[in-house]
C-alpha cells in the first residue's frame, strides 16, 4: 500500500505519538487534532486517519526552535 493510501486506526496513531487513545477520542469530540475518516454515523463507528494527513499535521505542529515558529 502506498503512503498516500495508508490508514491508521486510533490505536495505531496513539502508538505513533506515544499517547493514550482516549486523548485522540477527546480531540475528535472537540474538533482538535488531525482530520479523520469516520465510517458510519453510529457510536462505535470505525475511525481511521490517513497517513498523509497525519504527516501534514505533524509538519504544521513542528516548532522550529531556531526562529520560534
């Protein structure tokens, strides 16, 4: 699978960022964090994150300590 097609689950992303998956769930509820795909409208619907979106989000969140941006 190509990087632009790779999808991560909430648990996958939580492991990537070394954080609790519940934090990502909270972020989704308050519209914080990276974009996600929700497959279904019901509670407990599968949620996936596109790897390309994650990489772009990480890039935007990167702080350059040299100039403070």
